[in-house]
């Protein structure tokens, strides 16, 4: 639960960390896999990191929407009683 709380409080830092980690992992993976120029590997790494970041942000938005729906439902149930 502590990790979830930290991520909730530091959304920008956690997204940036995820993006940087994805770039690094993709650079390492592509460096072992193919013999291409470093600039091309960097472009591919950025594309992979951006795709991962968009997927995570979409998931975070869906989670936030779900969490808000539950809170609104609980609030309406509490006021109805």
C-alpha cells in the first residue's frame, strides 16, 4: 500500500522514472539484439518508452475514473441514509 500511496502523491516523478527506465531497458535490449547505429537504437528506445508511458497513463486514468466512481457511489449512499 505504501508504494501505491507514493505513486499517487508523485505522479510526475513516477511517470518520468518509468519512461527513463523503459528507454534504458530498450537501449540495452536493442544493443544486444542488432548491430545498428546508436542514433537508430535511441529512436527505437524512445518509441518503446513512449508507447509504454501512454499505456501506463491510460491505465492510471482508468483507475482514477474507477476510484472516483466508487467514491461518488459511497458518498451518495451515505447521504441517502
